[in-house]
């Protein structure tokens, strides 16, 4: 299963569960291929499912994440 297919399957499940809107903002320093973007979104979803949450922001915009 491709990263895009994984993402689209998760999105379909979320819509069935009531998801109305989802936004992603990218400001990459280099061009990304669509599969790389889907992979990154899947990594975020996997982290959330494992209980990883952003707890604070550092001055340069990087987030500090830890398990909830």
C-alpha cells in the first residue's frame, strides 16, 4: 500500500467518524514529491495514535513533543 493510499484510507475513516475539515500547511525548503508529503502526514497520524503530543513551541518554531 502506498503512503497516499494509507492516508486516503485514514481520511475516509475519519470522514465516516464525522471529520468535516482538515488543513495542512507546508513551507518546505525544497520541493517535495506527493508521496513524501503523504508519508509525513502518515507519520504524524501514527505519532498521535501512539500518544505523542506537541507540548510547547521553541522560539524558532520547532515543537517539543513527548508522550501524553
